[in-house]
C-alpha cells in the first residue's frame, strides 16, 4: 500500500492514498536519500491520512513516498530482554551506538533481540499435548529466572503439539515446536513473538484484587503509604524534589522480580547517568548486577514527542533519537 | 508496558517505573494540537483522562491458567509545573491510582529525605502495619502540624505544654522514622520485621504520657530520644528480638552481607536497651510528679 506526502509540519505528515489503510497501522516515509522513517497512522479521513513520525522529519518533502504496512506498532518478546537498554522503538541503544556511532541518525532500526545468541532449551510438553495461547511449551534460563516459552498470545482456540525440539541450544529464531490447529493447519513456534503495544496483554484465568503488600524497604512508604503488588501509585513532585532518586532506591530494594524503568522526556544528561550507573549497582538480594533483572527504556526531552506517546506502551517510552549520546 | 505484561505472563512480579507521565501528556497535547482537535483543560486533549486511566488499568495481579499468581505494578511520576498538584495530569492520575506519594519541595529543601509529604500523601492499600496503628500516627501528625501552625501565630509562650509536647512528638516521628538515609548501607533499606518492630516502639513513645516540667525539658528529652532512634536506625538489624514464628523477612543472602569492620555502628539490642530504660525512667518520673501534685493538692 502506498501513498504520497501532501504536507509536513513538525512531527506530523499528511499523506494521500488510494488504498484502504487502517488506523494505528505503521508505515514508512521514504526520504529522498532512501532512508525510511517509521510512522504510525493516527487518523484517516477519506483519502487523507494523518501520520505521526517517530523521527526527525527534516528532509521529508511533499511528493515523497509513504509505504503502509498492515501491522500495528509492536514489540518483540522473547528471551534476552533483561539487562537491555532500549529506546522507545525497542532499538537496543548500546548496539545501535556501536553500529552507527554515538550521534544517531534517523532511520536506523535494529532487531531488539540477539538473533544468534543460543539459549538452553528444555521442552516441557510432549507431542500430542493440547495447548492454548500462553501455555508453556518449554523454558530457557535467563538471568536468575526460568523464561517460559509460550504459545503466541494472539492464537485463538486449541492446538495440538505435533513436534517439539529436543533439549539443546537454539537461537531465538529457530523453530522449536510445530502446532496444528483444529482444522489441521500447521503453525511454527519460535522463541520470539511480537505483540502490538497498544493492546493490553493479559491471558489469565481471572484478575485478582491486589492485596499483597509490595515492600520497598522505604519506611515512609511501607508503613504509612503502602503499595501492593498489582497496584498503582503515583509520585508527583516538583522539579528537583527527588523523584528520580526515590525511583532508584525503589528499583534497588523493592521486593519484585523484575524492574522496568522507562525514562521518558527526561534531560539527556539524566538518562545517560541512569544508563551508566545502573550496571554498576549491585542487587542487594542476589549480589549480582542490578541490570540482570532490569530493562531500561529511555528517550530524552530532545527527542520528538510523537515518540513519547507510542512509547508509553512499549515498556514505556517509545521514541526516536535524533542525537542522543548513549 | 507490553514488556512488563510479557514477564507477568511468564509468572513473575514486575514493577514498572514510569518517569514521567507528564512528558507523555505533553506529547499528547502537542499531537492533539497539530491534529486541530478541540482542546480541553490547559490545552490537553479531552481524552487525556481516559488515556491515563487506560494506562494504569493495565497494571494488576492475575491468576495465570496454571494457577500461579503474577503481577504488574505501575509507579508513575508526574512533574507538575511549579509543584501545583491541581493541574490536569496530576488530577487525572489521582483518580485512578491506589496510592499517592506527594513529594514536597519544602521537605526536600529542608533535607528531609525521602521528601514524601506525610500530610498530603495517602494510600488505599493495606500495608505491613496494622491500619489502626497507622491511623493513630496519622492523626498525631496532623495534630502536631496544627499546633505548629498555631504556634507561628501565638508564639511558643502562648502554647500549652500538652500541645507543645505533641508537636515535639510529631517532629520526633518525622526525624526518627519517616526520614531515611539513602546513602547509608543499613538505613537505606528497612526490612518488614524491622519496620514493624521499630514502629511499635515508636508508637509506645508517641502514646506515652510524659508530664514534662517545662518546655525546655520536653525539648531536650525528645531530642535525646530522637537521636537514640537515629543511631538505632544505623545499627544492623538483629532478628533475634522477635520470635521466629513472627518473622516474615526472606532470609538474606549471607554472601551479600558485608562484614562490618566499622565500630561506630551501635549494637541493635544495646540501643534498644537504652531506649527502653529511658522510656521507663521518664514514665516513672511522670508518675511521681503526678502523685506529688496530688499530694500537694491534698495538703493544700
């Protein structure tokens, strides 16, 4: 599906197309030098499409091509996420910096997970078993956890396991199981799967009322203003009142398995500080580096805003990096 | 968010720290403005509240299909311009979250960390301490603050000693319990059992009826107790003070525990002994002076 740019203003682009495009689908604006900038359809009016671009729009011209895709903005899920530092579009920042240098140009995208790194696969089902979405097929060890490999969450109905890979080392792109659906079609399962960020991901028997206290080891929180596992809380505070410090203490001492930090729209300097400091912090519970159970997603205040909106949904910030020193 | 949900699906407990939701809201405002949508309050789009609600709605504890329980907890920061909590983003967030830790500029300027304002903040959840006890302390904090405000008008002279003591007790609780030194290895993290134990001890003092002769005595005594407690906070936790059956802490990984070669840290039990002694002697004095007072009345 194709379109042509009619107008560019800020991080928004208006394009004209004759194809039937869907709201929230993604696309690429092709710059005259061939670079493709990721964008998302946020409004469709007749043959006019409003797009938000996750990158600097500098260099885009009226008449440039837009290529529309069918998928929604998605993240890649699989072993290898822990310990990563991503930008809002799930580009691993350290790898990106290695490939293109510290000052990033728009239009660089890398696969979020290492596709070559082998994982020690242990199957947990046998051929013939009947499974549903989110059922565990096997597991690989990741950091201090058992990372379960599940039937892709979007698959509906029941599936029969036709074959499962034997124990051994495989990269995430290798097919590790074949499932057959009720009408006999075969589907391959790998260790990675994608999920659209704006759709809640929750395959569960039931939702529980959160009641178990989440202990943060901060006295004023635990004793006076407690939070619970599965609950929500908010820390409003003026600039400089210590929000970020409080978050760091919480992420270090809170009794949870995994911490995901999303630094959205903060000053670049602070983000760099976080990235530098975290790997050096020790987890008081495991004695290892705190990064082994942490994922950081960041975009700075210098990045275009469109980014931030979509970013909230990844881990959180999903944004672009015109020039972020990593 | 999706990453957090994915790990919840694996069966883990995830904490998502979102810093900061205000910038996200600003981004929404900018895009909405470019789309020429009709602006709402402070030019934020009309759907600001529903978007924020949808985001926090994705937190939750769930029972997986294999009966394991997993959760995603969201902690979002908001940076309201000028510390004004009445702006739309803060207000929209307050409607949907279960706890509110309002940071205050005046507390952080006064070097009281963590700068969570004990009067503004609230939580709908039940934590590790009996809610009745927490309520008692809340009332006391409020009362102490009232007295302080009154005192700025009438001066120390015009404040009755009971009120004055109340205010000192509030200050004591603040400095000995609410404040915590993030840079100290021991004080930075307080375990569940320790919090319960120290909280009870503090409540004992807060509820005790010390009849002080004058304001100077009151001030000196509470200052003394307060510094004892602060030293106590720095002392490594000794789990033997509570019976094993009541303990809830996860056993610490011994390899992580540093050998403290430091000598300036006091012994947990020793300081506890000193504190108990001080309380006892104070109560005894108080009792005596009351009896003496009655005697005087009788003789008069």
